[in-house]
C-alpha cells in the first residue's frame, strides 16, 4: 500500500476516501469561529468539524444538548468564511434529526444553505437509519458517529468507554457497515477499544476517524481547545496537549493588567 502524500488543493469527501485507500492518515480538528478556523486551515488540517462541543467550550454548558440549530449555523458560517482548503463538517445538534427524517432533512438543508458547509455529521446507527437515508437522498454528504455518542449522555449516564461487551461491539460493527452501505463518506468512532476500532476500519472502505479509539484507524480528531491546552480540567487518556495555552494566556493577560495598572502601557511608541 502506497503511503505517498498527495497534494490536495481542496479536500473533498472523495479526497478522504482516496487518502484511506493510499494509506495516508486524515487529520481533523474542531473549530467554531473565523480566526481559529483560519489558523487551523492554514496549518494544513484536512477536516474541520464544527462540533456541537461548542456547547461546552464556547457556551459553558455541561453537555452538548443545549446548543440549537441556529447556533450551529452561526458557528459554521463563521468557520466557512475562513476556510480555503479543509472539508468543513457540521454536527446536527440534539433534537434536530432523531425523531423525524423530514426534520433531519430540513435541518441539514438549513446548515448547507445558510452556512456553506460541505457535510453534516449525525450520532447513531440503525436507530437513525431513516434520517440518514433521507439526507443522503437529497445529495447532502453525511459523516456517521458511533461509540460514545455525547448527545445520548443521559441515556448511558456516563462518558465511559463504549462497546467493551461483545453484544455492543457486534452492533457497532454492523452499524458501521450499514453506514457505509447507506452512502456515508466517513465515520467517527469515539472512545471504544482500540482492537475493535481496528476491526471496524478494516471492515469498511470509508474512512474511520478516531477519538480515543487507538491508532489503527484512518485518522484522528480532537477538540482544538483541548489539544491546545486551553482547558486544563479535561484530561482523558486519549488527549495529547500540544501547547499549554491556559498557562501562557494567563501569564500574558496578567502581565497586561500589571502594565496598565503601573502606567507602563502604552508607552510613547505605542500612541499617536
């Protein structure tokens, strides 16, 4: 299998499938605003996820459930305006697709038309099959999401690793195959055993993006606030912090406060 990296001027759903076939790993991060999206895209990320995790890191909610479709469209629009290369995928928020396939389609159409995003992501397998089919039949690309599904946190009652038992693991494999058969272009696997994630990645031809699912999948995704160390309270095993921005930003802001109080800012060269 070739591992040569192709130079993609613009990432599409087809690009990701090619990357899997060529053995090239896929990089994916979240972004929720224009400035962060521009930096992330310029650094060469393949996929930007406008995640419903905005509910947590941007709005301070305990779960992803409170964020609305209008708010997701706002964040997605901000991201799309900054992006020149990456594929932009937007989470359908809780309550916008689960119970009614027609509502799922309406929600997806709004995201695509009003934000300019390239695809949507839904949590769940066979339970939301009809919603996925409806969206795909309208020509809207869909990324699946299996394993730990944060929108179902009150059902499971915990953020612990999913699919450790044989029955749930087998259902996850079958759901992944179903998502591929329906026409999804990729699937996220969140917080499942690495051995199971490897089996899934080898069982389907569409890319498998992992978060807490080991290294034998086709790509990785993290929340950008976590990997940059802006959130010092969240420390799961799967998280690697590439910076400690919480400490650095605190130092910088404290220094600014000190300089203002001491009348050291602005100086003569910093005024008109």
